[in-house]
C-alpha cells in the first residue's frame, strides 16, 4: 500500500521538531481521540467530521474524519451512503466489535488499513485519506480516498512534437505513475515511494525496471533522496539540486521531461525516473551529454530524417555558443582571415560605431536576453508581440543611431534563434552562459582565447559524472556499439542491444529486438 510505505519513515522525515514530539497512541475514548486529532491538525473549516451510530452496536459510536478539497468527493459520498445504510440495518453475523464489523463488512471504497497513533492518522488525512475513529477501539481505520481537483492530462507545452503521443505529465503523482504503467505493462516495473520535506511532506516516486536498471544506481538514488533535509519540496528542481553529482557546472547533470514516452524510453534503457508530487516535470538519471540533443520524435521519424535533425541541433548548439565570440575575434584580431570584399563591407558598417566589437556584442546580447525574458514573463497574448516588435524596433533603431553595426545585429539574432533549436531548455541556457565567457576571451586574446576556453570546457566535460556514469559516454570512454544512437540514429532493426554502461550487465539477454534482423520484404508470408 502506498501510504504504508510512506508512513514507515515518518520519524526520520519529520525532522528535529517532530523528533522532540512524543508520539500519542489512540485511547479507547472516542471524544479524547477526536480532540487529539483536531489539535494535531490545528482545526479549520475544511476538516469535516460525521459522528454515526450502528443499530447492532447501540452503545458504540464512530466518527468519520476527512479534509474537504483533497479527497475524492464521489468516493466520500459512496462511503457515507454505505455507512448510513449499514447503520440502519441489523448485522447478519455476530462480530467481536464495531471496529471489526466496519473493517471487514461495511467499507467497500478504496484501500483500508489500521492505524494506532494520532500522528499516523493525521498525516493520512493530510495525504487525502479518510479516517474512522471507533469508540472503545485502540485502532483507527484509514481509507484511501485521495482525490480533489487536479489538472487533466494535456499536451506538454515545453516539449512539443509533430509526430508522437500528445499526453503529458500532470501535477498529480498517481496520474503520472498511471501514465507510465499504461505504457510499460511489465511486472518488473518498480515504483518506490518516499516522503521528503518536514513541512510539505512531498510524495516522491522512484521508478525503474528491476533487472534492467543497475542496482548500484538505484541504491544511490535512494540514498541521496533519503539524505535530503529541507522544510519544503515544491518542484522537482529542489530534488535535482540536492542529488546531482556536481553543483558548480553550467551543464545539466539530470534530465527533466514532461513527456511520458520520453520517461518510459529512459526506463527501458536502464535509467531511473524520479517523480515529484505537484509538478509535471520528472527527473531522469543517470544521463549523458548527447541525451540533451535527442527528442522523442527522433524515434518516430525515419532514421535518416532523425539523424539530419540531430546534426542540425548539435550545429545550432555550437553556433549559439561560439558565433558571437568568433565574430569578435576575427573582426578584432584576425581580419586577414576574411575575404577583402567582406572585410571592406564590415569596416564600412563599423565606421561610425563608437564601441569596440566586444562592447557592441555585449550590448546586443544583453538586450536580446532581456527581450527573451520579457517575452516569457509577459501574458501569453502580448508576450510574443513584445519580444518580436522589441527586437525589430530596437535592432533597427540601434543600427540607425550608429550604436551597433548591422552585421552584429545579424550575428546576435542568428545566435538567439540557434539557441531555441536545442530540445532541452537547460542545455540551451548552458550554451548562453558559456557564450559570454567565450566573448570575453575572444575580445581579450582572439582565437587563441576561444581555443583555450574550449579546451578547458572539454576537460570539464570529461570530468563530469551523472550518478557515477561518465557524462561524455559513449565518446569518453569510447563504446563503439553505443554510437548507433548518439548524434546519429541507425534503423531500429540495427539497434539490437540496450546501451552498455546504463543497463545492468547481470542480465544475460540485453536485446531490444529478439533476433535483431531486418524483416525481408521480398520473403512471402506463410
């Protein structure tokens, strides 16, 4: 049961304040238990209590507690109707107590299990469960009635595709796990639940395929999550910062996605998915550098089209990172590299510009970053208009005023467009941050500065790890068999095995495809 697994670690997750609180056990007196529970929850108009009696047990009362708004209204109505009908009927069989009668015969809604402590009962209600307290019993009945209003399954807004599933994760954890189970109908699929956050007590699900995911990676994921000590977890980004291998790096070491098909594809390759209640963005780990340039649509299109698109994305990444710095270096230090006609044209454009190329590029880059951020934060109706009109008006006005050259506007604009091609937003942001550093090196040392920066960057990438896995896998270390699905993609019938290094080596058969052979179109069917 989901709640049992969560409440098993209540003492550890509650933090120092909860550790100082002595756990109160339920007592036989119903009124005292009701008072303790209301005191634990702090009261409130959303806490609903119904006191009922049973015809067969006239000397015993019982109370139904739940918090309005976080429970399933249909389940509550059905349960209340059943309890009222049962209360007016005579018990057909003799039972030891009212508690046993309710536990075994009266409640037909959801999962039920007993509880003996006030804290356990209170936390169950905060999770969305309903609770029945019985007079004269030392145990309460917890009924799983989690529900309430939530966003329906919709198309993801951050990772759209032309061809492929249109379903996206929601803020409801159970809906998200159900979306994964609909795709992966395997008994080897494991969903481990945890609670993180002393005040928010946020539910987290760790999902993987037993036998496919490496055991040491799964244990390490559990260990890092269990070591998190914080008051609140409001989004999966909190978890990401706590569990990533290295904090001081511009590159993302954990992938996030809104798409169930992307999450399931990663699970099938041996990776671990971490879901956090309250956010549609799930985390995928361990991850490699090339994963951030791959889209789920790559596997739904023909392999030649997918390869072309991946190469376009990688080229766009280098353009976004290097183009302004190359322009600065060449126009400042290496004019001899340009054709004479182009050099004369650029010199004529820059004749009235009062700033050096580095300052000019910084002004334009910062302007475009401000416009980009304004377009994201403005209301959806006017956001795109503000960014487009602002870019056109400011760019044209800056050229006419002689503050920047037309060539610089073209370079910065093309750089901004190239950064949008990268599927992973966090990798695009990394390219934007590195761009400014390379611009300073280019303005100071020319191409020598750019090459020095790239060498340091490559050494940094080689030293990165994602849950112990090399970030540049399968290029460093080189694994030839894994190159079939990196910046290129070979046909499905040629990718017979799962990636080496991600999936478990202890599974004797790691084949994706049974025989791994391409169907013969000329062979007649039986």
